[in-house]
C-alpha cells in the first residue's frame, strides 16, 4: 500500500506525537507513506468566500504536486484533510475557479486525485479485521470515547467520510484495538474551533460540554484526529474542571494505535498535556512505569 | 433599494441567497456557540433578508461562529449560514479592520495553541 503523504504544519510543531505515532504504526502495518517533496501550509481553514480564490492557491499547489506522485494523497490532521479535500472538490467541479487558480500556480490540475484520511486507509485498504490481528497489546476494556468534531464529517456531500450524523469509523477502529467504546451525544459537535483565540474563557463552553458528555458516560480517554480539538478539549479542563483526577486525557487515535501495536514509548510523543495520559495508560499496563508522560 | 443592494453585496461574497430561509430556527437549535451569541444564527439571516446589514455587522455572533457547518448540514432549506457569517466578517475585514490583534494574544495561547488554530484564527479574524 503506497501513498503520497501531506503532514501539515501542526504535525511538525505542536502535534509531533500525532505524526511520530502514525508513521511508526504505518511502517509496521506495511503502509508506505511518501512525504511530498514541496508541501506548504494548507491554510488551516477552508475559505467560505466564493468571490476570493486566493486562499485556494496553497492547497491547490500541494494537490498538483501530489498528483505527480500518484493518485492518492494521505493526511492525518482533520483540518488538512478538510481543506485539501474541499479544495480538490473545487478544482474538480468549478471550472471558473479552477482556471483562475491554475493560471496563478501555472498548473493544469483538474482535481483528479483522491484525498484520503489515514483512518480511511486503515478501514478500506488495510481493513479493521487485519488491524485487529496486528494488535500486540490489546487495550482490553479501556473505556474510550471517540470525538469526531466537525472537519472530518462536514460538509458530508463533499467529504463522504462517514455518516455525518451517526459516524462509526472511530468506534470500529477503537473496537479493533480492543477498547470499550463509549458513545456520547457530543461526539460530532463543535469544540469551538478557532474561537479559542477570543479573549477569556468564553470559548471553552462547547469543549467542556464535549468532555463532560464523555466523562459522564464513563470515558477514561477521548480520542481525536484534530490538533485543535485536542487542544480545546484538553485546555477546557484547566483548573477546577480537571482537578482531583476527574480529568479525561485527550489523545490522537494514532497514539492509541501505536500503543496497541506494541511500539516503543518514544514514538508516542505525549507533550504539554493539561491532563496527562501517562497515569491512565500506566494503570492499564499499556505503558511502562518509567514513562515520563 | 439600499437594502437589496446590501444583500447583493453579501451574496457576491457568500454565494448564498438567503431568501430561501423560512426562519424555522433549526440552525440555532443545534449551534454549539449559540449560548454565547447576542443574535442567534437564524436572527442574523433574518436581518440579512431584510437588508438590515448594519445590525448584523455589529453583532458579536459573526465572530463567535466557528464555521462548524452543523447548521448548514441540518438546514431544511439548504442555506449556507457559515458562508453568510463569513461574508459579514469579510465585509468588515476588507475595509481594513481586524477583529483580533495577534500581538495581544495571551502568551500561553501563543505558546500552546496548535499552529492550525493560530493560522485559522488569524485568517478568520484579520
Ligand atoms: S435552519 Fe435554515 S431555514 Fe431554518 S432558520 Fe436556519 S437558515 Fe433558515
Ligand atoms: S457554523 Fe457557525 S452558526 Fe453554524 S452551527 Fe456552527 S458556529 Fe453556529
């Protein structure tokens, strides 16, 4: 299984553990991810202005260069996935905007590339049954709550990732690792996204609702594929909300994957968490006692 | 006349003709940010329908919309509310204003927020 691969900025900075756990896991699963030679930031958010195509320039350039390497481009970050896939949709379906962007980047790219999320590779190409057979350290009974947020699911007609109101890819993934899946009503609700940059605690309300909805149903860990969700949900537990062991660590799905595959702890890259995942993972024997997380 | 002109300007930016909204409120019912907003999302749409764009522009709601697309995913009339919210933000930003001054971001946010949050936020707010 070979793909071109777009890491994106955040995985090279604040979310290093997301990438290191994913790449190490991909290696043992026989998934070959070939990093694009010249990638640039996707822009982090898909522009909702139809009269301005300039924000599409950077993701379109990435798509055009990925097309020269093959037919499928893999991403890990939910935001990169959303922006690249939506830009690809514009390049495929909107001749007017496509011509404009192509003229600017001096390409003739027509959207004939498939943008896939790493979860889709695990589900569709490897298969969750095969994944379950690769598990070395079953996370038996770990109560894990999936958190999709927005960017993997919406808009559903363009992304076609999963059922937008009742998705189950993360549930199926967690089951394959041996987790006990904790369903909760806020798994597809917004965490507040970039409104987190607004001053004060204003924007942490939605994130607290998400954490509380998972915690109240017994979740001991929340699993995401978005660095911004990870940050918002984790930071919302600062102070009283996460004290007295009531906090729920928020981690990337690839970190659980690497643990279940029995990979060394140095690929996990747990860093800077408000609610550290270390104690939980040690308590279930999924991490050695000398770990620093 | 003035009001239809305002509406047309927003339509150019958003690609969304708000006339099809029948004010059922489903968008607002499912909006994760609604509790913090001064106007609910369907009220913003109503103001735009009426061409009362100044009022919509003065609302905190347009800056609290997180572009999560939950509303547009559920709207029975297929209204792209997030595009309308963006067209309102952009109307102000294109005049040279900015909603957020990066220099004034708290040190802990600058230090800890993922790059994607900073880039997305600055794209929406400046
Ligand atoms: S859900 Fe759609 S039709 Fe209903 S009030 Fe909101 S925008 Fe209007
Ligand atoms: S896109 Fe904006 S208005 Fe719509 S539900 Fe999300 S935050 Fe609310």
